[in-house]
């Protein structure tokens, strides 16, 4: 296996980690309106991800940085062609981080309510836009012979891409609902399980339709395996939450996210961004990659630093592993 193939797999791994972790973050943000009944319950939900949400976003920075260094042409075409959608995601992530930190800085109800609205919308919008973006990458976009995107924003908003956005929104919300059931106690935990039983079948139908469309459009034998794993894991997650096995349900919903991302990349390879204008203009792991020397240096650097980051993040989750409930929220009237 060539180094550019290795880095394609590593970038796929980074995106998988990001969507697995940030997926339930986005889901929790959406649940602040769907599940929480009052400000105290919203605090409970936000506190379930409070110690880890910023660490989860490191995976996005790593994926973007790895793409920039390993496949500069891919990075340039992606970030120029998808400039507005990616800018929207960036603004949402910035506002969302500020909302988490500033929400409880003042006791006024209007202040806290406005930041809570910001948390909801800046969680919902990226969940949709990421699905639209990746659906377009898999489906193919208007790339010319000079490796430049020559389409418009409207070209990215076709039925397949919009369905992809709905799938990621539904999947991340379900993933977050299962995480909420895993991390809370009391009535909010019970209602999270009930909501998961409603969201699960809806998510399964949307995901199955989208993945079958993907398979029919550009799939192969390996992507078909990922499709089967994704659907089976999602069905298993719904069954596990129905039996009050939140841990198993969360693991299976996470496996669903991982299988969906794997299907994306298995469908792509050896392309990184197919051209809808001419197959000869596709960006591939070969024509979009950096030099072998650059990839070699990157591999040594990743081999040294990645285990440290993984160990540190794993330790963080272990330290903050306990469940929380409304009884753990002190002085709820003033926050």
C-alpha cells in the first residue's frame, strides 16, 4: 500500500472519529429543544458534553489539517468549491462554543434564552450541512480539467444531497438521544429512551433509502458490506435502547455512524472528489496527493503524536463517565 493510500485511510478514520464524537454533541444541542422541558434540564443536557465537546472538535481540525498536508489539491478544490457551506459550519461552531461558555455568565432569563436558541441552531445547521457536503463529494461535483470547481451553490442542493443532510441530522439526533439516556438519571433519562424509540425507526428508513441510493449510484462490493453493517447496527441500537441497554445502544449507534462514513470513503476510493463533468478530471489519491517525502514526514509525526492524543481524550471520558441529573444542578434558578 502506497503512502497516499495510507493517508486516505487515516483521513477517513479522522472523519469517522469526528462524526462519532461530534455527532452526539450536535444531537445534544438539538435535544435542548426537543427533550428538555425547562432550563434545569437544558443545563443537564449541556453538562453531559460540557467537559468533552471542545476536545471532540479537535478531530475536525486534524482531518482538515491532514487533508491540507496530504492532499493539497483535494483541500483546495473542496474549500474553494464548498466555501459558503463550510463558512456556515465554521460560524456555527464558533457561535456554539461561545454559547456554551457565555450562557450562564449572566442570570437574566433573556440572556440565557438567546444563547440556548444559539446552541440549538448552531447544532442543527452543521448536522445538516455536513450531510449535504459529503453527499456531494460522493455523488460528484462540477470539477474542470484544472481541478477547479466551476459550479454554483445551487448545484450542491439537489435531492440526493438534501436527503444526505436529513440523514445526518436524524442520525446525529438519534445518536445524541442515546447518549443522553446513557449519561443522565431520572425522568430525563426515561424520556430520552422514549424519544430514541421514536427517532430510531425514522432514522433507519431515511438512512436505508439514502445508502441504497448511494450504492446504486456509485457503490461496490466493499461499500455494500458497510451498508449492511450500518443498517443492522442502527436496528440493533433501537432494539437495545428498547431493552434499556443504553451502553450497547450507544455503541451500536456509533457503529452506524462509523459504517456510514466508511461507506462514503469506500465508494470514493481511489477518487477523493469525482468530477461530474468528465471522469478523467476526477481528483484521485494519486493526482491530488503531496510528494512521497512529505507523506513520509507526516506519517512519522502522526505515529508519535496520535497515540498521545487518543490516550488523553480517552482519559477525559473516563474521568467524566458518571451520570448526572437535575438533582446535581445547584442553584438552578440563577443559571
